[in-house]
């Protein structure tokens, strides 16, 4: 089974997590990006519903199959020492207060939950 890597990186003047070549939204602190990556990675592994799907292969032929909602990839959050060192530089933004972080993560969790239920 595939393993999906969520990598913590500097992005657009802040921090983000990256999956392959796709960046998340930008977070003000390294810790916020790390927490969001951990939440997203956990949600990525949650089982969904089994669905009939149709897809077209590279040759243009259409196929039908049943996709199991339990066939989820493994995930891994990668936080390198370089990223942690960069987060501790003096020019890094001041970290949020704990209540602000909880509210941001709660909102992100609700948004992810809503998105997963709609799709």
C-alpha cells in the first residue's frame, strides 16, 4: 500500500505542509503547520464508503470497478531538522497563544470533516 508523505516546509512567508508537489494553506508558525499536517494525515487514513467508480485509462478505454472505502493509504508526517531549525530563527513570527491555536485547529478540523462528508 502507498505511503503518503506530509512534509513541513517554509512557504509564502510562513509554513505549510506539502504532499507531492501540492502545498497546503500557509500557516504563521511551524507548529501550526505541523499540527495541521498531523490532522490531515489522520483524516486521510479514515475509511470511507465503498463506491462504484468509472475511470478512463491512458488508452481511452473506460472501466468500472468497486472502490473499497477501507482501502486507504498509510500516511507519514515528515518534519526535518532543517525545518525545525528554520522555525527557531529569530525572524520567525511570534507563536500563537494556545487558545488561538486550538481555535484554528478546531476550524480546520470542521472544514476537513465537512469536506470529507460532502465528497
